[in-house]
């Protein structure tokens, strides 16, 4: 791994006049418009692409608000219907003593999405400014965010499964609330934001910084 | 590989303008924001109105769960359950749909629907599992909307906007009424009672009732209410009668009403009606009430008025034209001594006497004056064959003592009275029955047996064997007499008479006694005629006895002659009385005499004629026994009559209201049972229906 105290000079693809394909990883000549290997369009690691990150992130944040304000589930048991928001559900689980489940839900629904927002925002910001975390650390962070992104839908899956399974007419019925849709959108937007982030920018920025320092 | 040249544009490129380089992706968060804001605005703008309902307690009400419904449609939800400022009440805050809010004006009421089991049924079952909900009711016109309401404990009897009329009922006895008890009109529920409450003075109980439209139109000044709860058993001329109303009203109490006379006027709000104890009492008041337009006259009776009560009918040729309003004694100071007279105050309804509608007191008094001049008198009459009650009859008597209608008498115009012919049919019929029962049939039988024993003793005696041929002839004659069809027919006649009497009694018991009076009298006379016919058979018997005596006379037995003539006298007495009553004693006496005679004969030395005498005596005994056989048959007939009477009374029920009431009650129970089983079947088939209340 890298050693921040003794930064090693390295050559980025852009500096070498190459463009890496983000699909198949082939290093193409810098002038190529399309990947010579898989044919997908090649884009230079332009800082402008950060716009898309910010846009998706903003959309994800906007969607995250109703996901927390509106009820996630509408449970009807013997004619009594109750609606639970995310936080409310967690509080209820907690008050019922199901600390484990409450913790899982808390992590899946609150901690991870928020952490993702923060992580993507941090990554996006760090391209422009010097960051405390080294380039390698940020790459790892990016990979973690990308990996975890698909698991963020676990809440939505639970709601979907419950809704499909618990339709016992009068005895018990579960209907998804508006928050479920919002949450799904929020997760989708966050994933798109993570997707839009071009990790090459990390290295470009690194090399620029190094060049500046040099 | 050559050393790559750094791309100059990478180094020199300046960031272009932010706006020019703006990505289309920004539309996504903008759209998301717009949608979110839109949804939030919609939710906010469509947010209902927060109202506060205060209840005594919040049993079952939970924030965010309990719904507010109108006609069973959810229109809101409880948001908060708290207390009033001084903790005296529970205040429930509920958010009501915006469209509904304008209707929540001063007449809106709210109550909590809970499962309830009462005598009138089960309600609110669907709330057992789903929890209670708040039901509201208001009229269909938007008004000045309010946000604070008093919640009721129970559903209001008359929900706002429901057609009908609220009336107030008054009673002395609060036991027969309970909240929610039905108000019936001819057995159909048309309203409900509200909570009974004591008046301030505490001497009576008032209860509001709500009569649903369109039945509230039936309430007018002629309407009377009575208690229809419980059941009553009465025995009267028309038989045993059991009155049972619906099971529900039996348990919860019920009030029935009807218009007891025509032409009631509409009553204004605030009219208070009395609840009468039963229908008869309620109908009786029709006179007392309407006779404000009726005519009061007084009648002074010289005889006992025991059995005449206030409320008794006044009849004109069998039609009720009024009733006795009051009875009191008045001291009338005559010329020399004070005289106590019983004055009955009669209230007469001119309309019922055939006077034109609207005829006033003057017309009625004119009519009475004219009628009295024509012989109209008031007299006491029996209300029924088996009743000791009396009524006042207005009759036109041809030979009435002259009297005048005293219009100026105080306090009421006085109608002359006539002596009643009260020793009436009842007494006659009772007397006849008494006399029949007094017939000493048993004694007659005993006497006959004793006589036969004497005859047998006589026959067994040695001296009888010495009896002359005349004695043989005598005995043969005796046998012939006893074998005579006439004698044998006697029990048959008696039976016929008894059966006639029985038919008479049956007719009497059939009810309609008053109507059948003439027929009953006819039957009675037929019975008497039958008895007479039975008696008519006696002369033959007597003649035979006379012949027997003549024969005995030739035996030179002084005692025999004397007793035989006594027998003739007795038999004559039997004929002379014409009454069946005298018959048995006379026969008994005759047989006694005969016994004495035969005793004497046995003691006097009679010629022996053993075999013939024995044969004759046995023949005679057989004949007498054959004749006597009829008498047990008679008593058997009587027994059977009793049994038949019992059977009659038993079978009576077939048509009586007792039976029909019982059957009705049974039918009702059966219906109830069927309803329960239907309910059970429905629940079995579709438990959800119970839970959903559908």
C-alpha cells in the first residue's frame, strides 16, 4: 500500500495518454472514442462527471426525506391498522425488547444509507480538495460503497416479501407505505451516484496534487 | 514505446461555465424534490380539521388507531387522547376529513361504539376484535361548524336528521320502562324510549320517547300510551286469557300506543302523555278525556249499587254511550226527614247516542228530556252472566212511573232511575243447578236396596210361604211394575234432562252468554219440560203402586192400607210439586212405607207359598235391579258430564286467546331460536362476517 509520508511518483493513464475502459478495463489510446476491446464509449475522467454524482446524490437525499417521514408499513391486524415509519418501527422494536432486530433495522435503514451519502459526498469533495484519507483509502471506501449499495435494498425486499406473504385477509395484512417507494428510490439514486463516480478522478487528483507539490 | 507527450488541453483547459456544462442528470433530483414537495403540500392541504370530543372516559380509544365514522365510513382518526384542563373529562382529538367538517355543527353528536348485549339484541360485535370506534351523527345540512363537541355515552335515540317526533311520557312506576325500550303501535316498533328520569318533585317519572316518521303522525290528542310489558292472566266470561307481548318487551319493557277515539287534534311540542297501566285503562280514559265535550248527568239509585264502579259502562240498548264517572252518596233533605241517596254521575257521549257530530250539551239534554218523557230510565243491570259487576242501562220502559228529566238539578241534570230486574238469570240458573245437585239420588238408591233386602227377608221368612195367592199376585204385579217400560224409561228421561241441562251449561260456557240469554232460557225451559216429562212417567208408577196397595188391602192388613194411602199421598205430592226435587223424597218415603209394609207382612202370619213366592220375589228383585241399573248409569252420566265439562274447559283453549297467546309466545320463542340458529350457521359459514360486522 501507499505510504503517504513517502509518496511514490506514479503515472496515471491520462498522463500516459491512455484511457482506461470502465467496462472491461482495457487501456486504450487516449484518442480512442470507443473501447477497442468491448466497444463501449470511452470517457475521459473529467471532473465534470462529478456533476452527475452530486445530482444523483441530491436526488437520493431528497427521496430519503419522505422515506423517513412517511410510514413504511401499514399493518392491519384484526381490524386495527397501525402505520410505522422507519424510526417509529425501530423505536417500537426496541421498546419491545427486540434489540437485535432493532439494531439490524437501524443499521440497514439509517446507518448505511446515511453513511453512503456521507461517503459519496466525501469522495466527490476529495477529488477537488486535499483529503485526510489517502487515495488508496478512498478507493477502498468507494469499493465498499459500491459493494454495499446492492444490499441497501434489503429493507425494500423485506417490505415486498411481507406485503406479498402477509395477506391473511382480516387476521393480518401488510401494505407498503409511501416510505417504501421513497426508500427504494433513495437507494437507487445513491447507487447511481456511486456508479457515476469515476474512481480515476481520485488518482488524477492525486497526481495533480503531487505535480503541484513537485 | 515513445515517451508520451502530455496532452496540452489537459493542462490548459479551464473549467467552462457551470451552466453550460450542466448535466441533464440534475433534472432527476429536481424532479424528486418537486414530487416530494408536491406530496407534502398535498398532504398538508388535505389535512383534515382537528376537532375535540370530550368523553367521560376513553375506554378503548387509542390514538392513531381509533377511527371516527359516519354511517360506518371512516372519516377521521383519533390523534390524541388527553384530559380536559381540570381532568374532569377525557378530551379526544380527532382529525376529520375536510369535506365532512362543514357538517359538524351544533347538532353533531359523537358516541363510542362498543359491543353491547342487551335484551334487545347484540350490537357492535365487529368492535370486539377491531376495537371501539367513534361514530358521529349529524344532519345533512352544513352549518356553522364547530371544533369542540360533547361525546355521548350511548348512541342518541334520535339521530340528528332522522324524521320523527320527540314526546314526553309520564308515569308513576318506573319499573316497567327502561332506556331503549320499544314504543309499539299495534305491535310494530315505531320508536324508542330514552332514559327515564324523576321529576323535580320526585312524584312521577318522565321519559322522552322518539317516534320515527311517519308514525309520529299518529300522535294526537286521542293517543293513549300504556305499558305493554310483562304478561297478564285473566279469567272472565270469555275464558282464560293470557296476554304476552313480545319477548323483548317482556324483558326490557315496552310502551304501546293507539288512538282510542277518532278526531284527535294535533298536539304541539311539549305535550306530556300519561302511561297507563294497561290497554283497558288507557281506553277507558278516552271517555274521561273526551267528555270535556261530553254531557254529565246524575242518576240517583235507591237500591244497592254494589258492583257498580267508576268507569262502568252506560249502555243504550246494549251500545256503550258513556260511562260512570263517579259514585257518591248524597243526603237529600226531604220534607220531613233526610234521605241518603246514591248518586252516580254519568258521562254521556252525544256522538255515541246517535246525535250528529258536534252536537253539544244542549242538544244532548234536549234529546234526554224528550226520551225521558217517552219512558227512558236509567237502571242497573248485570254486566255479564258470571260477573257481579253492574252497569247502567238506559232503557225505555212502557210502564215507567212518571218522572221528568230534571235539567235544573244541581250539580248535574238528573235522569230518573227505574228499579232493576237484577234477580236475573244468573240466580235462576244457579238455583236450578243447586236443586239438581240436591236431588238425593244416593238416598233413593240406599232405600231401594234396603227395600229389596226387606223383600228378600220377607220371601225367606216361613210366614211368607204361608202367603195367600194374593201375595203372589202382589209380587207379580210389583215385578210387572218394575219391569214396566215406563219405570225403566225414568232413568233415561232423567239422563235426557241432565244432558239438556248439560247442553244448556255448555251453551252458557261458550261465552256470548248475554247474547244467548234467550236461547239459554229456552234450553232451561226445555230442561224443565224434560224434567216434567220425567215426572209425567210417575203417574203410571203411582197407579201401579195404587194397584199394589189395593191388592195389599185385600190382605186385611191395616198397616198396609194406611201406608199405601200414605204412599199415594206422597206420590200425589210428587205430581203436585212438579219439581224434581220432591220426587226422590217421595219415592224414598214410598219405599220406606213399602219396607214397613213388607216387614209387617212378614211378621203377620202369611200363607206359605214358598216356591212361587221365591220365584216371584227373585223376578221382582231382578226387575228392580234392572231398573236400578239405570241409576248408576245416571250417576255415570253425571260423572261423564263433569269430565266433559272439564274436557270442554280444556278444549276451550282451542279457540281462546289463552291458547293463541301461548301459541304466539311459543311461535315467538321458535322464531327467536331460529334466528339464533341462523346466526350460528352464518357464523359457522363465514366467521369473517361476524368480525367485519357484515
